[in-house]
C-alpha cells in the first residue's frame, strides 16, 4: 500500500493516542479534511457518516454556523483574557448561569477547565480540599468502576478502570479503588436476575467500603452509561442501590457526564435518565459540541463554602489553568447550550431514539451479534463467536476492528472497543434517514465479516 505525502509527513511527526504506534508506521493515518452536518470527508474525497460524533462529542455536527460565529465574534472582541486573581469576562458567568440552570443537582458554582480528564482531576482535588476543610483528613479515597473511563491524566487515568490506561504507566495511584462493572450481559452469574445482579454489586461495594474503613472513603465517580469501557448501560435499579450505600457512608457522588451530558441519553443529563442523585457533575465534549476545548465541574453550596473557608485560611484557592473559562470556549459553549434549548435537542433525541433502538433490536439476530443495546442516541453491538454461550472471539482476530474497517468501506465511521464491541454515538442532529443509513452500512459490514468468519473457520479459533 503506498502512502500519500500527507500520511508520510504525519507518520514522521505526530504521536497518535490510542494507536498501535508500531503498526501505524505501515498503515498510516486516515486524514479527515472537512465536515458537513453528520458527514465528514477524507482527503481522498470519500464521504462518511460520523457514527461516533468524532470522539462522542460533535453533537451539533460539523458546520454549525452559529458556533462558528460565536467563536469568531469572541476572537475579534478579545481572544484571551483570564479569570485568575479577581479578573473575569462576561462569557464565563453567562456559561456558568446556563450550566447551573440545567444541572441535575443543586449546583452553586462552576469551575471550568479544558478537558474531561482535567475535570475529573479537579474533582479529586476538590474532594480532598473539601474533606481537609471539614477536618476529615483521612477521608480521601475514590471508588470508580472496572471498565469506567474518566480520562488520562494521572488522577483521571487512575479512576479509569481499563488495563490499557494503567499498564506500564505505573497507575493507578494509591487511594483509588475499582468496584464492579454493571454489565449484566457479561458479568451476571448463571441464572442471576437483573435485580439479584444489582443487589450483589451494591453489596460488593458496601463490603469494599467497610474493608477500607468508611472514614477513609471520600467519593464515588461513575458515568451514567460507561462509554469507552463498552457502552455499558446499567440495569434498572442499579444506581438506586449504589447510591443508598453511598449515602449510608457519607460518600460524595460524582456523575461523569462527559459523554452522557447534553441530551445523549434522551434527557439533558444521564443522571436524570438513571435517577442518580449526585453531588457534582463533570462535563466536557458536547458542552461546546467539541468546537472548542472546554470542560467544567459543578459544585454544590457545601463544597463552595468549604472552598471559601480554605481561601480564608490559606489566602487563596490555589488552583486554575491558564485556559480556565477561556473566553472563546465559554462563548462557544454558551451558544451551544442556547442552541440545545432553542432547538429542543432533547426532544429531537427522544423523537429519533426509537428508530435507533429498533435497528439495534433487529441486528440482535445477526449471527455475529451477542448483545445489541442502546439508550437515546448511544448504543453498541457486542460481537461473539457463539451467541448461546456468549463465547468471545480470540481477541487477536480483531473482529470488532474488522467490522469497523468494513463499515468504513461502506461509508460509516464507528469505533471498536475492547471486548469486540462496536460503539455508536452519532451527532445528536442526526435524522431518521441518516440513522437508517448507519444501520444499512453496519449490516453490510457485519455480513462481510460473517462471511470471512465462516470461510476461515474463525469461530473455532
Ligand atoms: C466519560 C468520560 N470522562 C472523561 C473523558 C476524558 O475526556 P478528555 O478526553 O476530554 O480528557 C472521556 C473521554 O472520552 C469520557 O468519555
């Protein structure tokens, strides 16, 4: 395969996240050049539906003029000013007001940052700060979940429960514990009902807290639906049982809404879809429809008062990034939230979600599909060698990656995740015909790979 000049330049200069850096030197990158609505185009002029909204983020698609205008106007007015040491700009409060108004808990203030990883890092620092302010210096441990994804900085990668983010990075750091993943299809014991499964998980969590000493456990963080860990949709009642345990031991509950926030699950926040009574949320990605890197955490009044107390004691709140509440990001994000409201994006997701779900239900019968699931406009196909026993393919065969590769040939970009899972998370503006086109392409891709699996006898491998 001959590589384009652009590909060769890329190979020689750019380090690519989540890429096999060895094989990449031979395969090179797919270079995306432009976008329009839910479509992107590569540098060969090929058109694709962006079935993962980039990285679960471009909720308003690829050429939203109002966002382009918001960024341009802000750049003209003042491209950068900051919020350190008592300075501010109007976009910061405008965005914070909008976020507070829709937050799924009683948010008092908003602390901005640049990415989902930074948001979760901030969560950890704030919880430590808070418990020091309250005179509980031992209460510092965080519990997250196996297969949860919370980012890649030292703290957030530690919260992430995926081996690939820990291995040889000397992570997780101490004080971070991982409890069970609520993937009923994969982890239920034989004959266990969903109710028994969620009861067992809540019991395991409680046992972990008791074992660690409840006075040392500060916070629990969870995505409403696990994204990168496999689009794991928790069974009904799961979060109710988990939060009863958290309440019992006075454990701060953080929803990582970085993927689920802003309409993805059919409510403004995933916390609302799953009845999570949280103390704080982390948001990023669709906060600005990914048109500018900006993220945030919300804090309740208790946390805010503790931060004031610490400021009195220490002299300042000693945290902040150069780009905290970046004015261009804040302008774009405020406009994004305005668009969600005026175009009723949640209503649109609710309108099209049944069609999305019906396609998953149909594909559940495909010979490669062990489990098909969706909620709102996020979903996954979990591929298996044996539908009855749920036996997986040998991971080295890369079956999900093969399906994703075939889908790309049929004009669809989706993403393979560990465990032979194909993830779907299209821009929220997608319409019914475009949803049909996603599934027409993936069905062809599944058939292509099924033909190869049968021909080469890969089920027996
Ligand atoms: C749920 C969740 N939290 C945090 C992150 C990290 O966000 P970022 O990549 O912006 O640092 C991600 C990224 O995919 C995510 O899906």
